[in-house]
């Protein structure tokens, strides 16, 4: 039977944690609630508390890119639901902030109509 080492093109070197890194994960989510400064997201898998994340919000006909920080993670409230992940927006460029503000104004107007 072949071992993992037999299948690899190059042998691995054991580091036992002496090197570190960061992984970027692409995960779909639903936006439950949103403001100019943060959002509540529903996700199949939780993000790490206090971690930084890059987020793309698809708002109507525009996409807004921003950086966020995970401020709370709640387990799924019911079977079949996702984790509730709270994110504070920590970096949004001027154009994306204007697009987000405009989207929120339209949504607030629609809710009050």
C-alpha cells in the first residue's frame, strides 16, 4: 500500500508550528441586518471571534467591498439555520461607503413606505 510520502512529488519538511500563516476562506452568507458601520450575517460555518475578514456585499445592482472584524458569533438558533456572525466594518473606501449609504437610504425609505 502507498503511503502519503509515496504519493507526493516532493517530501514535506516537519515544522511543528515554527511557521505561521493566514488562510482566506470564501464563504457564502445571508445579510440579516445591516447599518453604515456593521452587519449581522448568517453563515453555514462560523468565523473566528475577533478575526479580520474581507467582505463583498451584493447590494441590489452594486457590490461593496470592505474589511470587517468579527465581534460576535452565535450558534444556529434552530436546526437548518446558520451561525449568526456580527461584523463591524473597519475599513470602507469612500466610494463603497457612498454606495452602502445610498442602499441603506433606499431600504429605510422602502420600510417606511
